[in-house]
C-alpha cells in the first residue's frame, strides 16, 4: 500500500513566506552521508575530512532575490525524475563575487542546503535514491546601459534527483562556525 496518511492544512500553513535567506554549498565529494529521519528529513550530515573543502560555504541573499523550484516529470517507465533549480541574484558585479561564483561553477557538482525566510532548510543535490548526485552551477551577468538598469550576477544551480527535497533539521559546520537548523 502506497498511502499511509493524508495532509491537514492548519492556520500556520496559511501564513508562509517565499524566498531564500541563505544558501549553503559544499562539494558533493566532501559528503559521506546524510542521516535520514522518519519524516522525509535529514537529521545530520557527515563529511569526509576537515578544512575548507569539507565545510559548507554560505551565500547570503538580499530579500526576494533567491528561489528554489523543483518539478517532477511523469514518464512511462515510472522513474519520475525531479528537476531542481535554485536561482539567486547577487547585486553589483565585482571581483570578490566573481571569484566565489567561479569556484562554484568549476566544481563537478555541489550539494546545497537552501534556507527559507520561514526558517526551513531543504537539501538539494542529494537524495536516498542516488545519494550525492549534486547540482551544477552557472552564472550570467547583466550590466545595463542606463543608470537605472541592472548590475548583477544571476547564479543558477540545476540538477536532477529522484525524491522531493528533504528538510534538514541538524547542524552543519561552515567556514563561519556551526549553523543549526530546526523543524
């Protein structure tokens, strides 16, 4: 039997905020495993070493500049892949942002924890079917011709996984110290 429960919408579900507050990235090769909880979540993550390559790196957003989408295809062989897409706008092109974004682009796959303004955090690029498949990064720049035009990088992380992103309710080690995510 597939279904074992339904969904109940409460008042708290009706008061939601979109947008991403922070994005935490790590090389997919640095991940040893995530610990799956009982409620389609992860409660811990293990990495394979110490140092900068084994830490999560924070990309902080301005209000309403980061988003996460995931879309599942239905096909005849029932594999049902989910395409994930994280987008972020980083205003004002400069060498510091360009270097950080270029390093992310050069990776052969990243795992992301996307933290929302509502306080939830979701894992993208890792699932229980294919583990650390990772997401790939790309960036576009836009400096318009007039003073009121855009001057920013548009950063994208795209990937494919086979489960809906799981919520993360544990601690990660970042280059700035530990970060705790709760339910």
